[in-house]
């Protein structure tokens, strides 16, 4: 079953009729090649990334979730470049869940160091953390890490496959491998003799690959570094059934869930009889899980399941957190203000001393707050599962298939190797699909479905009210300003631990401890030099489930840091870009970004009345990003006219996709800054749907101008980096336009937007 | 219940109160229109009925009298509709989930208004949410399609 269905989710065109994978890293194989389990009789495989069909057709495995960020195109391009075949000549698949597709880059920067730290301790931590991803076999799409992780290993996979194919063809054609070329599905010798790749692939597969192989010099690249046509667009403009919600299987039944809206609480009493009696309803199942308690409905169609779920009468238990937003925020306000100890990932100079003798008129203080946020992916949470004969198969739009495999095996009481996870396209991810709840519920319903596959789709309301939210946070900041610069900056940031919240949902038996980078990333790790500079994260217990939301801690810490820096600039009588340039002087990559940004945004030119600009900078995911937002006062409110972005990412492997991602990240950030907030009342999330949790619409969307810099020796991430600076840049523009310093998001609580 | 979907007559055994979206997806097996909100707030489910862009998630299947066009029937075999072609050329989709609705809404717009202004594009496309933020490329693709679509399709709308 796995084979055929895995290949239902092809990214390119055409099906592979059987195949053979070609050698990759034979010298070092920490994980077995998962394709070995998935070949028909007579086929063989050595390589997790390249399959050659009997007809010579080449399939490339791009083992990261395609959620819009273009990863299938760029990962395939890494292999195709070295293999020496055009991107439009190959088929691209996500492939199976396997530890072989581990991501080491996602954990590399998980330690208490900024990305520019080059100390022994910083490098050692990166190395050990990166190794962890390999040992654990973490196949994760997240942390803007896919290309950084795949850059070397997928180019090697392509080069090794080419080496083996040419070696095998050379025996057949009687010419040395170096003289052979790949043309279409053939390998061709200088004298014009040719052999089908399919014909020699089995011979190639049994050759011993060399221990080392040279990669192309980037100046010889034909595909990388140039904008490619995305490989997934034909499917996406024709409505092809590629998403999790589109899964269709023989005998399939349909389901939904209705979980306790008081998140993490149980059930006091319930009556499911009315729901069970409704037409089309097959079964109502109680769900008691590590991610929530409630009910699942199995029905003959989705609409019947939705109606029945609504008809369940249930009295929920009380929430394990304060019942309303104000009471929740008060907890953070208390820990931010009080003498609670936190972890200071940055503590330069002597901050206490610097404030002890500061003249009162040199000190500014400010309190900042951000709300919880929902991911609100366009495709609501869903998963399809089938259970029978001790085997579980899952089809789900997800960001971490190997973890789904482990967790759902535990739920079903079977071993992981009896679980197959098929990753479909994702109708948006933004971190929400790096969770397990949707797959756990589908697994439990499948176990009650007499062996039939069950597609479990959440309503938008269920999705909105049962998210793993971007955490709320409260900041208490002070600065001592003299001689046009901050002499001291002290930031205290109170927010819950995302890692511990995720840990409780994913591996509840494994307690997680220690301080956490996510609390203050985007604030402690910025390329500024200030004599006395301390950033303290105060991990504050709160049972509201929180998770990764595009750019994670950076999404609020950038707002805190960059808006307060704007306040410091005002106090110092400095232009915001001039002050940043002064503080960044030790970091040439950052300086280049800000100088370029000042240039393209015409920062120094005066604007007419009723228009203003704001600026912000954030180093996140290894990329250095500055943004300027220009706004205008219109009769119907503030209009965002244009955003300029400059991003230093090391190397743009596909400039078109990089630009699209930066724009996308900005729209995502601006949407939240303008008007998004998740609030609580009676222990439940108040927002239900897009009518009360909206995002930017086409009429609100600004023009963009994006410049990409490639000065850094290190590759930076791309998918999340547009988001962090967009939020403070807009808030700073609002201040410049209106004089209002808004320290609590969203901004539309204070000003109107068109 | 008799429905004409993409020019084909279909007999569907459904409760007439079922939203057209679910009748299409779960009963007729037509997966192009997507479920996003269920309350006509996002446009992912957009189909065209008698030339009008319609949110299939809030349209009871029993109330449908006209011919239903979905993204699944937009291309003529291998030949993409000019709006689809423009979407490819401008490299519009990211996650792609909202794009079936965006494209159908744009087709209805261009059939009614062959050369829309920016304000007319905003007005028509305002109900179609995209969380990936592909709006600038959607706008460019609509203009590109407008330049390429034969004028007579407008009068038919």
C-alpha cells in the first residue's frame, strides 16, 4: 500500500513505474535507505535521494514538507545540478518517513549563542546539536533549515548518482566516464553512441561509490543561483488533489473532532445520543489523549460529521489556566516586573551598576506586550488514517513525519516499523503542522473504523480554538542614554516555554528541562554592541498550549527590541538607521544591509505630510534582514504603501523563491501586527473563524522591493526571516506618522487601518 | 439530485441541505474547491454558477439551479485557461491551497470586466484570503490574463 500511495503525491509529472536508486554516501550510512523497503521485486536501491526507473526516468526525493516555501523545487535543484539534468526532466517526490532524511541544521542554532558567535563553546554546541538531529533521525521541516541542511548532502547525492551512472555506462559504451554526457533519458558518448539510463541503472547500483567526490564550482552552476519555474505550479493551478484534505481512498469514511475548548481539561459529562442518531453518522468515539480530550465522529461524509459533532451535548471541565486574557497577562506582567530569576543569554558589562548611578533624566523605561496568535493555515488541520492487521497508515500534511510515526505507533500500541506516514502537500504550515494532535485523533478514529480509512477534517472553528498558539509575552525594558547612544540596555521578557509545551504534547513521558533560547531569540542575539547589555528570559508557567509560529521567539522579541531601540533613538536624538549603524559597527554584514536599505528606501528624503516610514532590523535563522515600511494616512485609516527589505542570506539558490518567501513573511508579520489577537474568555479562545481572526487582504497589501545580499560565508534561512522586522517596522512607522508609541499589539486597538 | 458540473450531468444522492462544497468534494469526488472556513469568509471554495463567483461552502446543493464550474474543468484538456497560464507565468502560488478559489474568482471577474482597474481587482478579490501573501503576484497575473483573454468571453459573462 505504501508504495503506490506514496507516489500519489508526486510533485512533478508522471508516475514512476518501478525504479532503482543510485548510490549516496555508501561510506557513511547512519540510517538504512528507506527506499529499499519500497521497491518491487527485481529492483534495487542504494540511495535515499535518486531513483531511476526502468525507462530511464529520474525521480528525486525532496524529503521536506512543501508548504509553499518552494522547498521541493530548490532541494530537487541541488540534486539535479550535480546530476547534470534539467529540473523539468525529473519527477520530484516527498518520499517516505525515515531517519535517513534527518535534519541536523534545525537544531544547530539551538544553543545559547548568537549566530555570529565563533567561540569554541559556540561551535562545539552547534556540532553536538547538529549530530543530535542525525542520531534521532529527526525528519523535520522547520526553523528555516531545509536548504541549509540539504545544501551539501543533496548535492553530494546528485554527484554520486552521476558518478555511478557514468561509470556503468562507460563499460557499456567503451568510453571513459569523463567523456560521457546525460541527454534526456540516455547517456551519450562522444561518438554518438547512446544507452538508456534505465538499462544501465541496475549495473550502476551495484558499483562501489568513491569515498569522496568533487562538487561543481558554483560558477559552473546551470540551475542553482537562478530563478526556476516552481515544480508544483501545474498541480496548484489546476486544482489537483494534492493536499491532505483531498486524500481519497477506497472504502474511506469521514470524520471530525470536537475537543474541549478549555485546552487541556477533561469532560464532566456528555450525551452523545442525539449525535449518534443523526443521518449519516457511523460512530461517536470518546478521545482521551495527550493533546486533548473530547469526541471524534465517524460518518459517511464530512458535513454529516460536522453536524453531529456540533450536536454532542457536553459539559467541559475548567481550564488549567486563568479563565480570561487579563488574568493570563497578569501572570506574565508579574513575572516580568518582579524579582524572578531568569536566564540571561546576553549579559555584557555591568547593567546593575550602569543603572545604579544613572541620572534620572538619562533613563527611559517601557512596558511592552504581545498577545497569543493562531497560525490559521488556509487548510484546516486534518489527517487520514487506516488501521488493520497490526498496521497503521497515515496520510497527513505534516512537518515531522518520523515523530508522527513514533507517536502514533505508541497510540496504536504497535511498533514504529508497522506505521507508514505519507506526507501530502501542506495548505500552509507556519509551524502548526510540526505537531501531532491531528494524527493522534485520526489514528484513534481509524482504530474504531473496522479497517476502513478515515479522513478526519477539523472545522475552521475547531482549528482556530485548538491551535498551539504563538505565546503571549510581556517585556519590561529600561535604557540609560547619553552622548547619543545607549550606555545600558536591560530587557526582561516573560513568556512561556514553547519547548516544554510541545514536549507535553509530543513525548509526555519525557520531561524537558533547562533554559531555552526561544524565550529571547530575536533580542539577545542581535548584532549590536552596547557597553552594558542584558537580555533576560523569564520562563513563566502557563498551561495554554503554545508552539512554533513562523519565526517563533523572533516574532515577538524583534518587536520588543526594535521598537524600544526606536525609543532609544528618539531619546538620543538620533536617526533610527544612523543609531543602528553606529551600534552595528562591529558587524559588517549588518552594516551592509542597513546601508543598502537606507539607499533603496530613500530613507533620507523628506516625505509629504501624512506619510511616514519606520525601520527595523532582525538577525534570525542566520539571515540579516532590514525592512522599511512606508505608511500613509488615508480617509479610511492608515494604508501600508510600500515595504523595502534587504536580506543578507549568504547565497540565493533561487532568487525568485527567496523574494517570494521574504514578501510572504512580511505579509504574515504585518497581518499579525495590524489586527490579530487570540483572547480568552471563560477558559476558551474567543476567536472562531476568519471573521474575527482575519489576515491581510489584497486591498491592504503593500508594494514590495526586495534586495538580496550574498556577502556571508554562511547560508542563512529564508522561510521565516521576513516576518520579525516587519512588525516593529510598522509600529515604528505608526509612531513616526501619529506620534503614538504603541507598545501592545495588535496596533488596531489604537489606530485604524484602511 | 441532478447537477451539471463542468458541463457534465451528475446524479448525486445527497441531502439537499448539504453545502455544495461537500457535495462536490465528498459525493461527486471533485476536489478542486477547498474547505477553508465554511462561512464565506475566505473564498477557498469559490465556484462559478451562471457566471457568478459563488462560495460553495454556504450554498445548499438543493438551491443550485445553474451549471456549476469548478477549477477542475477550467483547462481544456492539457491547455490551461489564460488565467491559469498567467498564474504559472507570474509564479503566483506558494502553498497553493487558496489558489483554486482565487483563480475561479479571477475568471468570473475577467468575464464580467475584461480590463479591471486596481480598484476593481481589489473589490472583486477582497473576499479571497491568502495566508502566504501572494497578492502582488495575483494582481500581476490578473492583468496579464486580461491582456491575453479574447474579448468576446467578456460579453458572455
